[in-house]
C-alpha cells in the first residue's frame, strides 16, 4: 500500500514539474544574441546561428568578417535593442523579431532597423530558437555578393599667403615624369641612364619601378615629380625615348629660396611621425609639414579628410551608410610682405646672414630671411641622398635657420644700454665722459685686458657722439656705472631672458654671465655673453618709436596689431634723446651709418660689429649688423646681420644693403 502511495506521489510531482517548465521563446534566445552583439562577442553569436546559416559560413569566417568590418570601419559603441513583444507566441517554427542597431564609425553614426528571423530546431538534443543569419544582419542593405567600401576623401591643404594675398605656399600643378616601356623601343639602356643622370636617382631604382608586377608595356610608370618651371630639366628628359609626363597636384612655393626657412615645405609622413600622430587622421600616404610654418601650423593647414562608408551592389549602384564631409585646411594669411622678403634675400644672397623687417608701430612682421638657403620646391619633391649631403656639408650651412638663432649683437645693442643708462640716471644727454686714447681699462686688476674703440675725437665724448662714433669705451663705462643688477634688470625690461611671444619658435635673447667687471663692461657694448635673435633685435628698437613701449611682434594677419609687450619701459624724454642720437648716426658726417643717408627718406639707426673671439685678446670672426628706421614715417624697421665681414668692409656692407631695401620700398612705406 505504501509503495503505491509513493509511486502516485512521484507521478504527481512529475506532472507538476512538467506543467511548470517553460517552452523556449525566440525573444529570449534573440536577447542572448543581442547581448553578445553589443559586446562584440562574435564567437558566441555564431553559436546561436541556425544549422542552415552555419552551412553558408564557417565560424572562423563569421568571426573574421565581423572583426574585419568593425576594425576597418572603426565601429564602436554598438547598441542593439529589440522591441519585440516578449509575450507573443509563435505557432510556426519561425519568428521574425524587429530590432534597432546603432553604432559609431569613422564616418559618423550608422543606424538601422531590421527584422531577424529565428527558427526552431534541435541542436545537440536541445530544442530552441536559432538565428537564421545572413549578411543583412551586418547591414540590411548588404547582399551576399556586395562589397563594403571605406573611402577617404583627402582634405586640401590650406594656402599660405602674404599680407597682400600673394601666394607663399599653395596646391598647384606638378609634372610626374615617367616611362612608357613600349615607347622606349630598343633604347631602354639609354633612356634609363639619361633619366638617372637628369633626375639624380639611381638606375637601379628606375629599373625596379619598371619591373614592378603591375607594369604592362603600355602603362605609364611614374619615376619622379618635378617642377613645371624647370625648363632645362624638362628639355633633357623629354628628349629621351619613352619618357612622358602626367600632371599631378602638389605643393608649390613661389617665393622659393627667399622664404624657405620661414615657410618650410611638406614631405611624405614617416613611420615615426605616423606613430607620433596616431589618432589624428593621418595615413601612410599623407604629406606633413617638415619645417618652417608648414610644420608649425600643421594642425591648421592640413584639414580633416572626409570619409564615406558605402555598399557597392552587384549592379554597381552605391548605398551610402555614413559620410563625414571633408574639411579643407585653413588658408593662413601672414603679415609678411613678399616684396620686402625677396628684396632682403637678394641683398643677402651669397652671404651668410639673416634679416628681419617689421612695422614698428603695429608689430607686423614684414620679413624674416635666412641666407644662404635651399629650394623648398626641390626639398618637397624629394632630394636625393647626395643632394641632402651636399646641403649638409656646405660650409655656409644653408639648412641652418639663422633668424631663429641668437647672435652676439655687438654695437647695435648700444642703444639699449644707452636707454637703460638714461632711465637709471647714470647718463644724461649733455654729460660727457673724458676718455683718452683708443684703449681703456678700469684699473690694473684687469691685467692686460682693455676695451678698445675705433675713433678718438680728441675731446670728451657726449651721448650723441658716443652713439655716432660707436664708442665701445663709453658704453663699457656706462655698464659699469649701472652695475650688474641694474643693467640686467634694464635688459629684462627689453625682453631679455624671456620667451618671445611669437607663433614661430625663436630662441630667447640672453644677457649671459656678467659676474666679472670685464664681462659686465663688454656686455655694455654688445659683446660679452649677450645674445639676441634678429627679430628681437628689431623689436627692441620699437620703444624709440612708441613713446617708450616695446611692441609685440606678430606674424599672422589674424593676430591683433599694436599689442604692447612691455609697457613704458623708457620715458618719453629718453625716447627723444635716443631718436636724436640715432638720427645723427646716419645723418651727421662721421656717423658710422652715414652711407645710409637719403635726403628724401631720413633714416635713424645703429651700426654694429660683433667680434667672435675664441680667447681674450685673439682676433676673431666679425659679424656686421645694422638696424634702421624712418622716425618721421615709422612704417618699416629693418635689422640685418651678415657673418664674416672682417675682410668685406665690416658693417659698412650691411649699411649699403639695408639702404638698398629702403630705396626700393620707400614709395610703399
């Protein structure tokens, strides 16, 4: 009896449990599929596919396809949801469940709605619902034989123009020189050898290009890009059988050598640069700024490539899934005046030196020149290893950017020393110093060292005369009277020991070490360890024009003009004294800048010779300097430095060159 009762109870429990077990629902299974999809767990997704779907694609191919698509399109933040009725029952062994998918891609958001079909079938003794997968579950428009395309639309690099709109860098037409193999006939050896010599590339590299797998007899095989302006080269290469050209777009620098250090050039991105700029939209085929403003302003000039993600159907029609519009680079206008830039370069050409020109009232930079220079068009197109080596080994260092470097200012610093002395009261306009002879030392503690001057007028020297004759002894004594602390503070008021607030990176001007009386005295007339760059030198004369305020130099036309960098560093009384003295340097007989005198364009300024000594008492290389402006019409101020003038006329040669530029431009300024 008890056994029957237990049997009956067991049967009832089975009936109850059987009644409580839930039939598998397609909604539940699809929820699992969606969960894996959102987590990009493609292997787990594959396990939920129907038997029929698995016959069409293997697990490896399924996973590889999703991973490749998502990687290539930069898919992220996948969010798939289903709004299917959770209580809906399906009588048939098939169910269509609607879903919504959203994801970010390189071209922006991709969104779509679609229906997923699930079928009920038995897998490994388990009956459940499985996804009847096909390619429309990647994207609804994607057929089995369709292709997904990722198209990058190159941004156009921004132009660089001068203050009047003249081009300094733009995207123009270049010639791609190449060979059509079948056009060479039996002159292949002659053509390859001639092209190698003309283009400066090895015969081996030309042969490698011709032997590439894709080359057919009638194909144009590109070898090198050249400038359309190089007529001599073009005549040479076009005389060779089989050599032709194709027009291609490329970067062009109309100012050539005259602005090479300022503007720079672009070149192919290197692997190192690509890694450094990861995530900024660069590809291995892009061009980037290699030096100059092309490099400094890279972010603004390069623009942002457009991206289009689309599907190409079997009938070649196209369906766009997402598109990011191209953003071309910014056109940047400089304050540079191309005419002044080229005029200064022509004067410097053949010499090692640098020059700057500014509007001393607004601070606008009119020119920044470094000489000797190089051809930025050739550099951008690609110089050979031998051509780079020739530039690098040139004793005059054409690759060196001299306007960004510091140089010993020599006597062009005397106006700064003089202004500091006037402000501190150690000097007055009428006061004289009773200096005798051409050599002087403070006392015997200096040993054999003496400060020398070029001219002894035979009488006490006042401030104007000291400036006119460029009297080293006068300004050495003034520095000693000021003392190290007062002198250095005065120089800092003029911007020394401070980064110049300028878009183009420049070395800061330094006072150097003045820990001995000799160094302090030498610093007073621009020797010692004092160093300035050519733009700061020009800017340091602006207080004499702007009622005692140092104007901030600017390079971009979009920058605010007339900005004050250092306000009221000298008084208007000092300004008057300085302008009077600097006029006499050029206007009075005996002034060191007398050669720059022009009756219809009266200049004021200061000459200078900086001697670079390896040891005290030794004769060294001399750099000539000159700074000049028209105080009656202060629209252009020029500072120039030429190296190694000791056997070329000293600073006099610089005076003549600066005068020439003023003469050419006096009607414009």
